C-alpha cells in the first residue's frame, strides 16, 4: 500500500465547527491501485489550532511541480467510514489515459412485405437482347432491353473450331438501380450461362481476349425465366422469400426463388400472355455490419507502482 508524504500546511480557516485546511504533500514512491493513504494526523496538523479530528472531504486544487506535465491528474477522496484522519485514501486518475470500452453494434434486419404485378412478360429466350453473332473481340450490339428486370441468358454455340480463349463482360443496372456486372468465359464448348444478378438494363456487352473459333461460333443474349423483384438500392444485404403467386386469376405454388438475387421463376413459365401477381417478403440488413467500436469510457487510474514522489500535490481538506 502506498502512502503520501507528510503534509505541509499552506493555509487554514474555520467557520463555527467547519474547518478547511490547504496543504501540500508529495506523492508516494509506489502508487497503489485503488488509492494511496493520506494521513492527516501529522504533528503539524494536530498541533495546529485548526487541526482536524474528522475529515469529510479532500479535493485537489493544484500541482505546483512539473507544470503542465502534471496537470493530467485528478483525485478522488475515499473517506474512512468514521472520517478518521489517518486512514483516508486518495485515488489518482490520469485524465490523459482512457480505458477502452468495446461497444458491439449488430444491425437489426428489417422485414418488409411487398407485391409486384408482371403483365405478359416475354418468354425466356437466347437472342432477344443481343442477336446471335459470330464471336469476336469488340462491343456487341444490343437489340432490345429486358421487358422487366430479369436474369439474362448468355448462349455460346461452338459448332466447329473450338474457342480457346475469351470472355464477355456484361455491365448493367439492377432491379434496385444498383450497378451490376459479370464476366463470363466463352471457352468450354456450347453452353448457356444464366447471370448471377437481375438486369433491369444491359448497358454493354464486350468480348475481349478472344482466340480460336471461326464461322459458326456464335454468342447471343436473351432473357431468362427469373423475373426480378423490386428491391431497395444500397441499403444492405437483402434476402427474398415469395409466399404467394397468382397466374392470371389462378392461385399457383411459387416457383423457384433466388433469395439473394431477388427473383422468381414462376411455375407456369412466362410466355408473353400470362400475367403474374407475386407477394413476397424482403429482409434487409443495413449496410453497417456488426462492429466493435472502441471509445473512451472514463479516464484511467494511475498505473499500479507508479513513482509519484517527485510530484507535489496541493489539496484542500474540509471536516471538523
């Protein structure tokens, strides 16, 4: 346990039974966590006409040594139960050091219910957006935009000489107005690739690094079976669940749902004649992910065993 040095009285006053003494005292050579004892029973205090037999409070009023370097200290008096002058403690705090406290914020998902009506959406195809052309480096001509936000189908036909290299890069706008895009390899033979995202609009489709192939190796782009559901833009991760579908006027079990992309492929396929009523839930998790935020909760106590012998404190004690 650490102890302050012997107090030196700087001034005293008395009003009836209330006494107030200002004194200076050196810190201990080894500060003890929880507070150092400040004995106010030294001869100088006891023999003084204003000497105290009971201490009710002590406050720090100055630090004359060390200048600004020692202005970082604040003090709390830990009073003895009976106010005994010999056993009170001073707990010192360094206001320049703070305890770090972690605060974890976990965003709360918001579940929204919504409805969308698709009027006569086109049948899925392979060439309505980009008519099939021989594959070659360059920008593909876009013939039509999707009738509704939809997955796209990229069809590569390898009828003769193998395509040995090349990709097509799609750039577009999603159902929520967000930017979407995908890079699809042209190698691997004849294949149809369904885009990961829903496209409300295809802005461009560009072939690069193409090699191999020849006449009859074609690429075309059409709309897929999946119809895009309305979604918010840039509000965070969104998960979709369809709970009711009506085709024209007949109830029908919901078709295949892409919960992440936000689309539904009706059980009865679109054919440019069927209308679809779709009721669905949209669970949105805000962009801010769970995070640990570190902040200053309170100034930290002076570290245990800190040598404060070279620091002089000026306190003001009140009591009787």
